[in-house]
C-alpha cells in the first residue's frame, strides 16, 4: 500500500514537471532532482516562485526534508567570506506540494533578493544537493534624462543622456534610438526614420558620413529590459528636437510637443602648433585648423614652466586670421609653456552659451639668453678674513666675499663667470679677478688684497653670461686698517629644537660703544647665516638681517640644520657704510641644558704662585664637540679637612669667569690638607662635580721666589735710604774733625795771584797728538 502511494506521488511530481515545462524554456536537471523555472528575472515588487522536485526514485526521504539556501551575487575576488554569507530561506516561505516537491514563494521581491537559490535534501549524514537557479531582480526601465547633443568641429554630432535608473543588471538593458531630420523650421520636410549609426547605452554618434550640419533632428529613445531575447518591459522617451544651428525663426515654429535641444559646437583642437623664438623676450605662436571657413575664436595662455599661474595672451583679429600670435615682454632664458584652444564665434541670439571649448594644445619654448639683468645682492659686512697661502705677499691679507645668488629671472641666461674688481684709493689703480661658474651657484670667492693703513678699497662684483656683463655692479667697501670697526664682543649663539623639526636660535652680544679708532657711532648690526659646507664656508645662498645698533639679542627660527651664524657691526663715515666684517660663531650651544661634564685635566701646583700658602689650579677648556652647553663660570669649592672626607673648617667657593681656565687660591693654612672639587655652570644650573682632590699645603719659609716684586723693590729703597743717611752723618763727623785742626792762611797779594794763574794755565794746556804709525817718538813735542 505504501509503495502504491509512493508511485502515485512520483507520477504526480512528473506530471507537474511536464506541465511546468511548457511554461519555461529550460530547467536544470541533476541526478537527484530539479529546480525550476530556469533563470527567472523579476522586477522589484513582483512575486518569485521556485520549485524543487526529487526525481531520483532511490531517495527515500520526502519533501519535508527539502529546503532552500540563497547565496548573494559574487563572489568578489579574494572574498573568503562569500560562502559564509549563505543563508537558509525560512520555512514560512516554503510549502510542500507533494511528497517529492516543494515551492518557494517570495512576494514583493527587492534587489537584495537576487542571487543563487540552492535546493538541498537533509539526510542523516549530510545535506544533499538537489539543484539550483540564478535569480535576477532589477528595476523597471525608466525614461532617459539629461539629453544633450554636441556638434564636433561642424562635421559630426554626439548626443548623450542619462538612464535615470541605477540598474543592477545592465546586461539585460537594451537602448534603441530612432531619428529623422528636416532642413529648417520653415521647411517641414522630414526624411526617413533611421536608427542611430553608432549606439551605446548612453550615447549616439553620427559620423561625418551620416551627419548633416544645419538640419533639425527629431530623436526618440526607448529603454527595454530583455531576458532570453524576450522584452520584459520598455519605456519610450519624449521626442527631442535637436537644432544643429541657431535660427532666429525658431521661436515662430509650430509647437510639436518636442523638447528643443540646441546642439552646441565644439571645434577640433588646433593643428601644427609651434613656438618660434624671436629673441630674449618674444615668441611667435603659429598653428592651423581643419575647419576652414567656419567662424571661430581662440583662447591662448602662457606660463613659466613649473609655475602654476597662467597669463592670458591678447589675440588680435589680424593675427587670428593668419593663424599666429606674437607674445612679448617675456623673461630672457626662461622656459615657457603655451596653450591654445578654439571656440565657435558667437552670433546674435538669446542663448547664453553657444559652444564648447576645444581640447587644449600645448607647446614649450625657451627664450634666448641676454646679459644679466642685475648684479648680486650683498650686505655691507659680507666679508671676513681667511688664512693666506705661502705664496701670498706679506703686505697682503686674504678675504672671503659672499653674496646672494641671482634668481633665474635676473640671470637671463647661464652665468659664465663673475668679475671681482678691487679699486684702491691709495694705489689709484684697480685689480680684477675672474671667477668661472662651473656647474654650480657661485656665491663665494677668495681674493688677496694689499692691506692699507689709511685708505679704503672698493670691491665691484659683476656677473656675466655669453652675451656679456651686467650693466650694474654690486659694491662692497673694505675699510682702512685704521678705521676698521670693532666687531661685537661676547657673541653667543644657542639653539633650542622643538618637536616640529624647527630650530630656534637665540643670539646675543655685548652692547656697542663708539668706535675708539674713529670716534664714530655704530649705525647697525648685521646677523648673517647660511648652511655650512665646511668650516667657515657657506653652502648655497647667504642670508642676513640688519638690526639697530642698540639691539643686543635676536631670535632666528629655521627649518634647516647645520647652520653657520655670524655677526658684523657697521659705521657710516660720511661717504660709505663700512663694516667690521663677519665674525662667525665658533660654537652653537644647546639652550636650557646643564653641563654634561666636569672640567678635565686638572693640574695643581704651589710652585707657580708667588704667595705663601697658595695653590695654583689650571684645567683644560671644553671644545664644542665635548660640551654642548655654554659655560658661564666655573666654581672651585674647597675646605680644610683631616681625613679627606669631611670638612673641618669653613667651606669656600671661588668663582672663575667662563673665559678663564685657572685660579689661584690664596691665604690657605700652612701644614693643612684641603679638599677641593671643580664644576662647570651654565645659565640653567651647575653640572656634575669633578673628582675630589686632596691637597697638602706645606708651611714654607719666604724666599726671593715667593716674595712679591713690590716688597723687594720697597726693601731696596729702604736700604738705599738708610745708606744715604749713614753717609750724611759720616760726612758731618768728618768735617767737624777737619775744622778742629784748621790753620789760618793769609790772603795772597796780586803777584802771588798772577803766579798761581800762570801755573794753572800751564797745567791746563792742550796736549799734543800722539805719534802716528812710523813716526819717531822724539819727533813730537811731548814736553
């Protein structure tokens, strides 16, 4: 009885399958069953029905074990989760028709309901595959929108539109376009209806052989949904009247329920565009165009290569008619980019726009060279002394002069060399040096000059190209040795880096006073900086800023590293601004840092001191690479000690200036041990202390080496004074003794006085000359 019932269900399933086979083109069979209808296509809002039937008689399970799964469309490439997104269709959408057949019914389907529907049979071992179908759901066709037409160079036409619907399955969308045309509104003759010559989903192209310029086209577009060569639905657009030329009588034409579209013209791009260089400031543009005899106008622009700003070229009718344009007022030896496009010439009409711009055509050209437009920029103090070679004469000094490089616009060509001329007031002559520019920007030169005590030297710097020298020269005045301003003292540069990779430089110097050599007051201070190539050699351009003479600090923020910073001071002597020249900072210190190291190589000795019970201490100064912070002073801390650990007397501190590296500790106790240490101090605070030194101060007797010079001189003066007093007393005593034995001698008469005078004259007579070589002794009157 059960077998008979099974045979009846099987027969019913086969009968249902045969009945449905007449309604559908095909269905997919598997060894165990079938899912139908084949490849169903539904519009949003319709009802989807799928049938799953077991056809294998050996399968004992019935329809209650059948179910449907759905996989979304895909998988996309590398979509590993595709199969994980398979979902089981809830049983409420599935019903059993027979013991071997089920039906899936989904009302009001949406786009998300499309995909692969799989029918499976649940067994005690696994889910057995029965069959599957691809279900596509899409929107119904809509009317096209945004219909526009464009005439290409008066010889072809292209119309475009928007489908207005975001279709999911464009492979099922079919578009057809039919058109006819008439000559003008006053001639209502229509040609035969034709299909679009070159049709796409959103465009139609009429090539030159199919296009008739000046005619009015009537266009209709039909959008259809097709599945298996069967049109499921379609939508026809309104009729569009396309005017390929603007007519004044268009407003008088009969209303025919058409949308009027003006097919605006887009000319072709220009041909054979060339740029012919005339000279260093003018370029002539030439071109041609295929649309001869048509009313056209041109737009042309130019800009410097690698610049963004375009400048419009004013075109004259005569130039345009002859297909050329002369562009002048250009910079010499500069690469320019030119572009030109075409527009249809407007006519008298109410239409706001009458055409499209053609494709731009580009061409480049470089203007010819010329002499430099200017000389390099230089500051009053852009020089400094350098070491001379052995070949330099002794009465010469060697200078390094720096300046800013010329811009490309100022160079007006490739610089070949600089001429540096030295004009001497003392020698009333000039001396010129030529410096070639070899594949680099020349901004530094070294020259030897004869040093003058009282006369200044004027330096002229003149750049040159292949076309010649610049008409102007840069001027630099080197002061006489006697009038050279003194550079600012205590020049200090500190750096503070922030997180934005910007470097903040804090620069300070001592206040300026009147120049002692000339008595003139300082006018200004110049801060100079550049990137360092080597020691005191700039890499690239030099930069500077001029400050007032009363300024003593300046802050500089830069985004580059490895910087050299210098300073100069300037005085105006009534005719020229003369400068001290650049003094470069030997070190650039880290700001807001305590010293990292204590003083090193400390040496102590009492033999070098002239004071009793004193200690002479000396240490090695820091180099820039050794200590990043600026040392403002050194502290020497000392006290007497017994064991060398604790102080047993007063603690003392000696302050030593930053530019000193020695100190003498005076008035120490003899025969006493002292403990001392040394540390460096920055503006932020003291650094680490040196090792502790234990020094034994011995009580030493005074000697000449330890007695001060002033004491020795005073002792000598006191001794001499005592000796003089003793001599005075001895002289007085001697005279007193002589007077005691004194005998009176009577006064001489005149005869005695005369005899004494004769005797005195004889004694004081002049002696004769000694005998010469070879002369006999008796030949001279000796007696």
